[in-house]
């Protein structure tokens, strides 16, 4: 059998496993985690510069998500790229390489060096080196790379509402000083989209990548003093989803990235029309197959290459032959070892005979020659060798059965007074006292177990007698025993406690092991019942590793079948088995095993969806299930408190603008008759329906509300800017180079599509 590791990008296929108690489910639909958004080589549309004239403007929608650029005579932007730049030093070429936009996602090296021009989660430019690289790339792709004396074309650029003066000032300096632009104009992105969609009086709701703005417009002029902002956009939604998934799958083996989270929000999330009710029902098993979306990440599958029957037979024969040879070698080694032990035993017995009638000095000399401390150690060695030889003969040579039976353990030193023993004898006496305590404890445990068996048998007899005489009363007692509030937790707690104690006893430094060692030391002391006092006892049993060897000897004593661990859950299973047999109202679904089934687990539905989970499957370990997150993430625009945002929701903000800031009835009616939705964060399914319904609930009943979307929420801003650049009055709203040099970089001309100069 051969195991190979293969990197798999799994296609959507059938799921073979099904539930035990449910009908086969159709195979799940699988979505794949998106790859880094690298688009490969893109040709430069350089013909636009040839078609342009000195009055043709370069239109740039400078968005924090994507930068869109083109000529004012174009019907759609020619370029669309993220404001990213990646720089790294190529050691082979000995030069610094720069990748811009989607090219920065070319490989792992460039992805690790990506820097964005905007401050995370905002529309404010924070890295002007990156912004300059993005503009260089943009002008190069528009065919301006060969122009040495500046770009020579007017520039129209979008900016957010209430853009910072420093940001606009720095952009002016960059465009006029670095690129020698003849003129520059700025417009608010959402207002340009509104004007492109023929809006004149209305309420612009712009929910974009970095924030959500509500802008009242009357007579084609924005009321900037009544603008409100909600600090939540597409970036925050993707970041929030990423945090939820990392909290949901803390040990997920794959890598979840921001671009993948943005794709999940875009492709799988939607606005719920009844958020609270749908959240309560979302993980119900009925219909969960459709609501739960499965995202598959790449994984490494271990493929087992099966052998043919002929190959398996040959392998089995080789294993059998190898096993036979190993058995022969092991038998020969055991026989040689037995012979050596018999020779050693004979030599030590002869040494013991020679010590008889010898002087102490001669005895010490003979013992030192064979590295024995005293005669007691020699006696222990002889007994151990006799026991080992007996056991080996019985196993390999086939001795008599009674040879296996060990002689009864004796403890002769316990009857000898301490003053008649030397230091080694005292230590051996303490060891024998400890061993005797273990033997007596095992004997008592065996007797107690026999008594417990007799007691259980008597209880079973009485229980059976009661069942035969009073079945209904017997059933009531069994139901009460099972339904007791502490019944099930008690069994589970005992099982957990047993497993924990078993794990602790295997660790020498654990509290359980040290407490057991203390008990053994107390048993081995001269006065086991006397309470020890601090500083008043010189007993140091357990201070060295030899004492722990005694502990292991006692701990791993011979175990009989009577001393095996009992099944702590047998009592509950026995009660349930009796109820299943005699109680017609008690079914399989009422048992503890059925109640712990994954098909009834809310946690399983949340983490793994409506199908069983195989922890050994690499494919399933690399899967993410989107269920409640599909409505939770986009709901934050309406309920920011879900994400811990201390702001009012979108509907509350709009209602405050309408009811509190515009007292004239005709102005309120004009705003409500044209509520315009734009921005990528308004593209969720059901956004306009939910917004219209919730807004009507906080307005007077006679109010007329009309909500509409932008024709193209993503590109209408650029199209509106291009349309404005083609109008005759565009030049009058631009700041020329001469005005810039005369009045400074902070100079701004006011118009109906941009920010006021005071902001």
C-alpha cells in the first residue's frame, strides 16, 4: 500500500455519507475560495491619447476600493485597479521592482509587500508614495508615458464628502508639481452618480467601501450642513466576516484572506426582511441545505494506492516468513538468556555457600568482588533469578503448571527489631512493609468486590421480583431514576473525573501522583497512624528516584479480572435497556445516545451544516460553512450595535434628517420622493425593499416614499464625472495651474458637485 500526498482543488461533487435516521440528501453545492485577484498581463489602450485634445480631461474615480480611470469621451472607464503597490528588491537583476494594482497579486513575494494608498477602512489617502505609483501606472496605461513635459491634459478626480484639506492640498501639489497638470477639478463621488442618473431633488444614500453617507440634495445643490455619515462600509463588513470565521474555526488549517472575505460578502450575503425571526429559524434542519453555503479551500489529500490480490498475497507470504524467522531468533535468544541466568544463579548460590562460617572481613571482600553491598542484596538477587528462571522454563521449555505459581510472599524482616538491623536492613524492612500494605490492600479490595457483586446480584433479584409483581410501579421508579436532574450529569462527571485521574497518575509531577506517593510513604513509615509535624520528622522517602521505582512497582502490581475498571455508564444504559424492553412510551429517540446525535446538535448545524462531519477527511477539514453570517454581516448597516458600533442605524439617520433638519413640508416631500441608493454596499439582495419598509414605519402614514437604485452602482460615479467633463462649464469649475501658483495649493472653486471651500 502506497500513500501519496496530492494537492487537491476539489470540484463540486456528490456527498456519499447520509444520516442514519434521515433519507439520503442531494449532494451539497460547493463554492470555492477565490484565488488572489491577479489578472495577468493587460495591454495598454494607448489609442485614447491620440484621440484626445488639449481640452479632453482625464477622469479618475479615486475610490478606496478601486481606482477607475479613462478619458472624458469614453463611455466606460478604461482602467479599473486597486490602489496597491508592491516593491521588492530583485537580487538577480539587482534592481527594485514595482507592481501596481492587480499585478501586485502575481505571487507570494509581491503579495507580502503590498501597500495600499488609503488608510484602512477610510477614503483618506495616507501613503502618498503609493498614490504616486498608482498615478504613474494610470497615466502610463492611458498612453501618457512618452510625454516628457507633463501630462498636458486637465484632470477631474473624485473625492469623499468633507474631504480633509490636507489631503486635497497634497493631491494638488502632486498633480501640479509632479505631473504639470494644466487644471484640476474635484467632485463628490455620490453626487456625480446622482447627477448622472438625472437626479435633482432627493436624498442620496451612498454606502461604499469605506463608509455610508446620506446627502440631501435640493435644486441640484447638496445641503452639506445636513450630511450624516455612518462609519461602516464594504471594508468593515469583510473584516467583520473574517473575524467571525476565525472565531468560528480557530483551528482552520487554511489561510483566510481579506480578498476571500470580500468575495464571500459579495457572493453569499443578503439583507433579511425579518432579521430577528430569521435568525431564530436559520439553523432549523428544515431547509438548512439551501441556507448553508459551503466554501471549499484547497487541501492535501492522502491517496492510498491499493495493491492487487497477487501482490497482497506475496506481501503476506513475505511477512509470514519474516515472522517465522523472527520467532526462531527470539526463541534462540530467550534460550541463551535462560542458560546465562542459570549459570549466574548457580554461581551466586555457590558464593552464598562460601560465605558460611567466614569472617566479616572475608565476607565483605567476597561481596565486593561481585559488587554486592551486603548479604541481603545477594539474597534478593538469588530470589529474583530463581523467579525469572522458573518463569522462562515454564514459557520456553514447557515446565510444570505448578512452576508458574509463585510462592506466597513473605516479609521476614517485619518481625525483626530495628536495633538488630543495619542501615541496609532497615531500608529493606521499610520496603517489605510497603509491599505488605499493597498486598493486604489488594486482598481487601478483592473481598469488597466479591461482596459488591453479591449485593448487586441481590438487588437485581429484588428488582426482577418487583417488576413481576408490580410492573407499573416498577416503570415509574425507573423513569424517576433516569429523569432525575443529576442522573445524567453524575455519570458524565464520573467518567470525566476517571479519565482526568488516569492522565494525572501518568505524570510524576502531578498532584495526584504526589498525593499517592505521600500515602505510600506514610504506609512505609514506622508509625503509619501518627500525624507528621513540620520539621519534626527526618523521613525523606520519595526524595530520590529509587523510591519512585518502588512506587511504580506497587502501582503496576498484578491485576486480576476482578480489578478491571467498571463502566461508569453501564447503570444508565441498563435503565434505558429495561425501559426500551418494558415501557412502550420509551423509544430509541429518548435515549442519551440519540439525544447526543449530531442531527440534533445546534453547534453541529452552525459549524458543519446539515451533514455529518468526518474529522479524518482533509476535504471536510478545509471547508467553511456560511449560514447565520450571510444575514448577520449586511444587517450591521441597519443595526450597527451588532458589531459594537456606537452609532444609529441607516434608517434612524435618514429619519432624523427628514424629521428634524427640514421643517418645510415641501422640502421633506421632495427628499422622500427620490431616495437614491448608490455604492457597492447597497448591492445586497433585498437592500432597497428592507430600507423602504423600515423607513415607512418611522414616517407619517401619508408620506410618499420612493426608493430607486443607481443604474450601475459601481461605474456611475465615473460616468457622471466624464459627463460633467464634457459640459461647457467644466473649465470654469477647475483650478488652473496659474491659479494654483498664485493662490496656493489649498485653493478650491465651489460648485454644485463638490465640497465647499470651508470644509
